[in-house]
């Protein structure tokens, strides 16, 4: 049986950053496992720019950003396996995997980092009436076909959902000569970044139809059109508002789901709000020695933040391997307050913090001229004014260590307070 000090599952931006950081912190024996044919994950098909501003202080494309980390993996002589699928992880960190080269094998790991990323919701999750014609794709699948495989997915498209991949694909289709009729969103706000709405829709004259949805797909062999209708406050279509859009392609950008089948099988505690593992300040899951980072924990907007979070997971895994990570069952628990959907991390051992505590969160609606209020056991310890808050943009709060050390707090709550509340 093979043994490694650290096994990282996933060779995308999260897994690569975690492996490199663990190496920098003294872990010599590392294996990265990737199910695709190359390292880099989703970045390889994201040929647009906008990556690396926070991590490298320059603007890179997805493949360029991935290349920086892949080169570091090679320079540090970190082992990796491609075309390899992990089948099971036990709570004592036995990793069972399958590959065409090695067949079925088991590896014993001193620590494990989960970095499997996320997947897209498909048409099956939406139950849109109609036949099953060609021309219905998730936005990420269409992106892979066009950018990596060299196939055009259609000439006239409607996009359902305003996630960032959908917005980016609206621009990509336009650049390839296709006509994008509209981006249709059931919510009263976009789920994508503001910059993508401006750069990908406004700059190309593509309408964003909020509080609308696709109620029927037309066509048997190939998509011939879609019926779009307004929705009420309960997201139910309003009769009489239906409108036909002729098109040959429907792209779905209706949300991302963390890939946590392995986590669930390992009986790791899952947060029902994020669909990812509950994690500590060190990105350790509910199972000792198993860490998680990136989109497998919660869906990020910006890959630079994935890399930063994953470095923390890699460094923490190194501490665990060297028996330097403090393990405490009790500690501070975080909980979302009014206006906040979720907070990461879920629990905090102050003794493991270095410098300050980073809290990541998403709000549940659009708020203007408001503030984020941090409370420890009900006592306000920090307030941050915000001109604009939206569910599509993740927020980060830094809590100085001196506000927490020496105190015996049991809970941290973050809530949104609008101007009218104060």
C-alpha cells in the first residue's frame, strides 16, 4: 500500500494552491489527484482575462493563472495523478482510487485536503416542460465546447440564469458571431458580479430580464424556441405574460453545487446552506485530519480568493501532520444573523489564528447604504459600512486577533443593518 503525508483531491486552483503551501510548510510527501486529463481544473476553459489581480497584482487569463501554479507544482516536484477518480475516503484517511494506469488502489494519507470544486445545476433540477431536444447546455459545458474542444454550440441563444459563467458566455457567444436574445433571471437581482453585467451584457447590448423565467422549451430534434414569462414574488409564472423567443440554443446558468459526494460518504458534517463541509478557522472539516477548501466548501466569485483560502488549508494540513494544530471541540461558533445567508468558517479555535480572523459571507438580498455588524455573544465588536451589498458578491470581514484573544466568547454573529434601522 502506498503512503503519503498529504493527499490533495482535485488539481484545480484550490488543490494546487493547497499542495504548494503544504510543501512550503515542510510537507515533503504530497500527492495531487485529478480526474481530468490535465491539471488546472476549470481555469483551462476560462480564456477570458480578470484572474490574478489579487494574487499576482496583474490581470491574467484562466490558463495563464493555472500555469503559474502548475509550474510551481513541477518546480517543487510534487507528485500528481491525472485521469484518476477517487472512489472513497475513510475517516482514518484511507483513499481508494481508480485510474486506467493503476486500476483500483488504496493510499494511506497522513492528512487529506478536499478540493473537488463544484458542478452546475442541470435542466433536470429545473423541470422545464418540453421535449429533450439538442441545444440545451449548461453554461460551463458550452464554455468547454467552444474554448477547449472547438465546437460552436449554436447561432441564436437564450440564457437562463445570471450566474457569472452565463454572463461570460453571453459575451463569448457574441464574439463568435452568435446572437444572444436575452439573459433571463427569476430573481429580482443578478446572481453574478456587477462587473460581468457591465462588461458582458451592457457592452454588447444584451438585455437582462429580471423576474422572468423560461416556462417551456420548444422543439423535438433541436431547440426551436423558448417561452419566457414574468414571475410573481413566489417565483410562479404570471399567466398572460408569456413571450416567444425563437432560438436554437438554451444555456443554463442557474447555480453551482459543491461536489461533496465523497464528503457525505465519509460522514463529514455538511452545511445545508452552502452544501459544503462545515469547517474551522484552519479549514479542517468535522473529521480530524481532513481539510477542505475552495468551491467544495462554498462557491466563490473570484479564483484569487479560492487560492488564498486554499493556502490556509494547505498550511493547516502541514501543521496537523507535524502535530502543531490545536484540536478543540469547544470554541467560537459562527452564525448568520439578519440579512446574512451563511458565514465561513463555522467554528473558530482562537489559538490557531495568526494575525486576524477572516470571515466570508453572502447576504440574502440587495442592500444599499447599510453596514455589516459583527457581534460576539451579542456585543458589537465591529461595524463596516457598505454602499452596496448583493448576493452575487461575496463579502470578507477581517476581525483583529486582539478582539478575540483572552476572551471566552462562544458565538460570533454577523447581520446586515440598513440606514433605516439605525
